[in-house]
C-alpha cells in the first residue's frame, strides 16, 4: 500500500491516541467521518495498522526491574531454535525478542518484579533452554525514549 501524507498523519494520530473518536480524527485530518473510516479500514486490511492498544506503566503494575538480555545460542539446530523461540514467546516476563546480527543472536527486553524474580527467570527458564549458551544482562537504569510513533 502506498501511503500519502494524509495516511501518515492518520497513523501518527492513532499511534499517539488510539482511542480518538472517528469524528475527531476526521476533523483533525480534514476528512468526512465516512471517508476517514474507509481509509483507516484500508490501512488495517493492508496490515499497516496491526493492532490497537494501551501503554501501561510497568512500575505501576509491580514490574520495577527492566533489563535487556543478550543471548548467544550454542548452535543453530532448527529444533532447538524452534524450542527457544516458542519458550520465549510464551514467557510473560519477555516483552520483546529480536533476532539480530552481531555478537548476540537474540536480544530480549525483560520486565520482572525485582532482581530476585529476574534471577529466577535466568536460572529456572533461560539457562534451562538447550539452545542457550550464554546471556549477558544490561539493567535499564532509566528510560530516555520509548513508544514513539512510527513515521516515514
């Protein structure tokens, strides 16, 4: 789907506040509500808009420990790799997982209640996965930037 400036404006506004009403969004971008609804629906159907959601304060939810975990695999055996990916996808402490180039094979963003819970995550989960050779943890001290709208 080729995006124009109006599409980009709609996407930016929806990323900033996905609860904005159709009427308010239409007025802001200078469209009729029905034309805007069709445009948003087309963005959804094209997969440009994947989903809608709320931004939750992790610390307010009792998840005060935030870390980036850099994981190196023992080898890239397809079955072990599938097991690793499945386990990471199903672990509620893992917020995001990225396969990357460089020294580490995967990077996990992990939220836990505290250091003790994170240590359990390492010992009882991550280090028990056969594909994992090692993991390096970087504790997040402060968030500088997050949840910015995707623009192009």
